[in-house]
């Protein structure tokens, strides 16, 4: 299923979920009216004659709760009460923020409200001996996708946990025959060539007759045989042509194994050492094979001024061809990390690097602090917990569904 079809299918399926009575939470609203706002821009919580205006201060500071108290619409001093905000986040994560009186007439917490600001909030106010409570949802970066819709859309999750980040260097290389597996076939005696029995590209076996030559010395014919099994790389002969003693007729190579000579430039060469893993990729079709670096050759390649390192690959199927250019990914170190996720899990949301976690049928954004990365994985320094179910395939579909009605930042 191509990307457009997947996106269309997901949109239709999610619309169907809504029509079936399933609540579909997107962007930060929870099917509630826009809350009333106070003079400080905070949410107004009213009960009898008491009002609490609750906001999250974010201007140039880490986000923290702040509140103002009112009776019958008139401000109360901050010392008139206390406010606690209990948050229940997705995945049964709970936290409490205690707001206490400040000299500037407001109540404020010292604890930071972590991103995303997506939770069910319970506010408890103790004012003049009275205890008042309010509860409300405040969601952002969250959506609900039914399990069958997610499955058919290709959305897949994996458990967050420890991983390995590789220090990799991608370089260019060239395939060459292995020394000792290349043979030149020559004429033993001078004379005219009477028959030729092999062409370029033919597979030949050791001892097989490749040509016959009539010796000028004995006037009898002798056979020219293959000294090794392999493939004919070149033929420098024609029937009737007169050849001299020692004239090259054929070049044969055993191509069941090939050398990969990779060229490494500058400071990258200092990281190389024998025995490190190498992944070699054919430029023609992207096919790859794993091997290890065998040696660093002495000296420097004259034309490119590069250091040449060598590995060997198996070529039993004959699909790797001498002279072909390849790319090689050399892994010079592997570093275990406490948590890593595939690069396919990463998306951007607002100005964050994020992943999406799944709890039941609910998906929610997680802003991440990232560390080292390689070609497939990235280290996560903060933002995920071990065991989180992280979307690792089709994460862009989850992002698109969250953003389709806008990503609210409602406090």
C-alpha cells in the first residue's frame, strides 16, 4: 500500500471510529467548551463565591503552575489559601504541584510541568478553612487510533530500551581479484593458433584446454590449458594469428572471493584498525554483504592521497564484479547506551524532536533529548521510559492525525 493510500485509509478509518461513538481526541481538546479565562490569561475555576485562576507560566522560564484567588470577583491575598494540582498522565504517571503564596500576590509552584502538557488535572484549593475541588482534561499531542486501523495502516511499535550506537564511517571502494587467484595463460612455443575454445566470461576449470597452437619448432600441435579454475577475464588471441613464445593469450581469475579496497581520507584513517566490521554495498542494486577489515595497506594511494584498507567478500554467486565501485560502511566502535530507538521513530512536533508512544489505543507525543546516533538508531537521553511502546513504523501517520485539527497548548 503506497503512502497516499495509507494516509487516505487512515483518515477514513478514523472518521469511521468517530461515527461509531468512539471518542477521538486530537490536538488538546476533550470535547469541552473553551474554558473561561481570567485577567492573567489563566483558566477560571469557580465554585460558589470562590474563583481560582490557574495558569502555567512559561515566558522565559521553565513551565510552572501559578494561581490567583478571588471571592465574589475580587482579588484575595495569596496568603488566603493554598492550591495543589494533581496530574494524571498517560500510562498511569502521576505528579503533584503545590502552589504557595508569593510576595507578588500570586501562588506559585517550584516544580516544573514537563512536556507534553497533556493530562487529566485535579485542582484542590484550601481557602479560609474550605476545601474546593475541580477536575478537567488538558490534552495536547494526543490521538486515539483503533487497533485494527493502526494495524492495517502499518503503524508498528517497539519497546524502548537499551541499545548500541555504532561509530560508522561511509567510504568508497573498488572490487579487485584476490592476489594469487589471478593467472595469465601464455604460449609455450611460437606458432600459429589453430583453435580457440574459450571466450571472455566463460567459466573454466583447471586443466581445461583453452587453445591449440602449432609449434614452429616441432610442427605438431600442443594444447594450452587453464592453470586454475575461474572466469576468463580477457582473451588476446585469434585463430590463425602467429604468437611468440610467452605471448599472453588469456587472463583467468578465480572470483569466488574478491578484495574490497576502500579509500579513507584525512583523520578518519586514524580510527581504522584490523578486525572491525564492514558492510559493503553494491552501487548498482543496493545489495550488501558483511565482512571485516583485514589490513591497512602501507603507504598512500598516489592519485587520491587516501589510505587504503582491505577486506575480502565471498562471491560464490558471481554477482560481484571486479572493477566495480562499491560503498563500504566501516564500524570502528560500538557504544552501548541506556536507551536507543530507531531513526524511523523520530518526527518533529512544534520545535521538538519527538517520538510517539502508545498506551492502549491512545498515542501521544514525547519530546526527546537526543544523544549520539548512527545510520539506524539514536540515543535517547530523556523523554522516554524503559518499556514505553514507541511507534517505529509509519510514525508520520500518527503525527499527521494529531496535527490535522491543530496541536493545542491549552492550560
